[in-house]
């Protein structure tokens, strides 16, 4: 789509103002009663409204997904046809990226260039990656040892109706991932976007219909976590829940799922360590560490929020990191040059501020505190705290904001002891290391307890599984594991 960003924002606003319905069985279904306001966190203005879904809406969406799952049109669709539909969806997302990105920026505050990268590159790339699995999910043949003559094999069948519950921090990217994995596996789905940033998910489901997915293959119910999300997670017609969000909500979903042994995948919070050695390439490590915590205003589950810095480079690194942070322009995501946007909401901003205030009251030092634009918007200054204690709440809990806690380590500390400090968290989503020593890289890769370990870099690779140890979650997304999570293995023995 060859349009400039001004035109993209104009189209996005016009679309948001009239969208906000559920999408059930291929049809727009308006909400009943009072809707939920859609707020632009950079201006604090209402730019639209979504339906406040309830048990009836959830019931209708699950029924539509179940009907489609049982229909020959979906059940007997050739894997190559499913792959083709997903590839077409990826093309549509890519084509529509300028407007989709503007929708995301207006709804959750992410700076436009980052939204554009997710809509134009990350999203389509994830969908295309998963599309390829539609034709490659075959099982295996086994030669039985029990008496008799048998043909024995396994089949990876779609688990059924998948509930996809998405958070507000990167809704389009997360929805592209979940939707394409579920559909590639042959499931049908009900998507429940976050009430704080639902719009890009709604547009994605519209595009899926434009791509030609049959009515009911992918449905969407708007609404709050309590009224729509919890109803969906508890619905007996749901076979699998794929949830991304807070650990507390994930725990509630796991408890619910126990009632009917509903399958679950949980992508939850993190408090990821970053270890920078004195032999690190600082020209790469400084921006890597800086963007690792400040990108998307720190509202990233895999954010590197606990920095362990080698004593020999402590002063130099901190100086460069603070200078890097000072150079990151904070402002409305639609504004030219803004690299960091607002937080999603006033409560989220206040929660982040409270963590900072708490740490300072306990003796932490504010090594850096950036500026925020005057005027409206849920902005929080970029903040670097040092002289922190590992027992502080700001060091232990997921802040989900632009706050980095820095700790020091010394050259005489054993790698083992250092890894124990890095692993001293209930979470285990990601871990990062910066070193040019192969030896240290190998030791870190082996000893860091996290679902993803990245040495000398960051970012998402769809071919690799993503998920957490400990309270960071259960199961994996991405990679082969991410699609298999929407399947049920069936063992078949045929005697002859
Ligand atoms: P949340 O985890 O409650 O919300 C995520 C999604 O779950 C939303 O779609 C929401 O509507 C839905 N949901 C909420 N309650 C539900 C329930 N009982 N059953 C089913 N679905 C439910 O996160 P929330 O309340 O938006 O933010 C709270 C805190 O969680 C944030 O301040 C942040 O610290 C953290 N968070 C972490 C995320 C991560 O990726 N690690 C993502 C979002 C929030
Ligand atoms: Mg919003």
C-alpha cells in the first residue's frame, strides 16, 4: 500500500470510529448495551468503542467455531488449501501494514515505525512460517512389538476449538502468531483481544475473511477479561486455551482449565536478566541493553529488566547507557521521530511510578530519569536505577514499564555464582548475555534458566520455540512446538 503516514492515520481513525463489533460466523455482530471506550493513550482521547461481550456472545462465537470445525468445508480441506489461505492472509496484512500500524499506534501507543515493522514484517513473517506447517504436521510410523501383524502410526489431529486470549502490549504481532498457528494446525478459533487495545485484532479477523477463510473458522469476541475472557476460558466448547498476559490471570485460567482438563498454553510475565561482561562489544551492547528495556516503553514480556554489569566497565557502560537513553525521544507514537510512546493506561503508569518510588524509598539511586512531553498522554520517564538490592520489589516483580535495575558483579566472582544471581527469579522467560568470549557464551547458554537465551543480541525468531520456565508460563509458541500445541496426537493400530 503506497500511502504516507498522514493518510494511514486518517484511514485508521475512520476505520476505528466504525469498527468494534464482534465477528461471529463471518458476520459483524454489534454489542448490546453500553460499549467499552477505545482510548488513544498518547492523547487520552476516546477514538471509538467496542462491544462489551458477555456469556451469550461467547457462546455464539464458540458455537460458530465448533460448527465450522465439524463442517466438511473445514475438516476435509486439504492442508495445501489451508496453507494457501494463510499465505493469502499474510499478503493482505503486508499490503495493509501502513493502516494496520496506524491502528496499533492509535490504540496502544506504540511508535509508528515499530508498529510498521510488526505489521509489515513480523506479522506476515509469522503467518508465513506457520502456514508452512499446515502440510508438515504428519505423524510417524512405528513397528509394534506386540504379537500380531499391525500397521501402526500416529496422527497429529487438530485439538478442536481454540480460545486465543491476547494482551494489549503487542496485540497484532501476538494475534498473527496465535491465529496462524491454530489455523495451520486445523483448529478453528475464537480470538479475545484485550479491552485496552483491541482494534488491530478486529482488523486482522476482517482480513482473514477477506483472505477466504470459511465463516466460523476464526471468530472474535470483544469485551473485558472478566465478562468475555473468563467466560471464554470456562466454556465447555473450548478444547484449548492459548493465553498471553499476566501471571496472575494465567493462574486463574489454569485453575479454570482444571475443571475440564482443557489444554492450555500460557505465555506469562518475565524479569529477564542481562549479563554484560567486560569483554563485550559496547558499541552493540549499549543500544542492545537500552532497547531491550525501553522498546515499547518496557511493556514487553521478554524485556531485559535486571542488568548485571561487570565492575571493570561499570562507569563507562552506565555513562554510555544513560547517554543512549537521553537520546531516545519520548512522545506520541504518531509523531515524527518519537522512539518511545506512552504506557497503555493511567493505572499502568501509576503502577510503574509506584515501583520506582518504592525502590528509591528503600535506597535505590536514580542513575537516569528522562523527560516526558508536557500535556496529555500516559507517559513515564525512562528510568535507570542502580544500587538496588535483589530483595526489592522493583528487582523481583515484573514492572512492565521503562525501568531498568542495575547490579554490579566483580571479576573474582565465579561464573556459577553469577548465574545463580541471574537465575534468582520466579520467572524464566528470556535471558541475555553480552560477551565476546565463546567460553562465557557457552556457560551462560547452559546455566541460564530461561526459555530463550540470547547472547549478543535480541529479537524474535519464529522458527525457534518461545516460552517460559517457572512462572513465565507453560508450553511454547513459535517453531514446530508452537503448532503442535494446537494438536492432539492419536495412535492408530490396524491389524491385518
Ligand atoms: P491480563 O493478563 O489480565 O490481560 C491479558 C488478557 O487477558 C486480556 O485480553 C484480558 O482481557 C484477558 N483477561 C483478563 N482477565 C481474564 C480472565 N479472568 N479470564 C480470561 N481472560 C482474562 O493483564 P492486564 O490486566 O491487562 O494487565 C495487568 C498487568 O499484567 C500489567 O500491568 C502487566 O504488568 C502485566 N501484563 C503482562 C503481559 C506479558 O506479556 N507479560 C501482558 C499484559 C499484561
Ligand atoms: Mg487503547
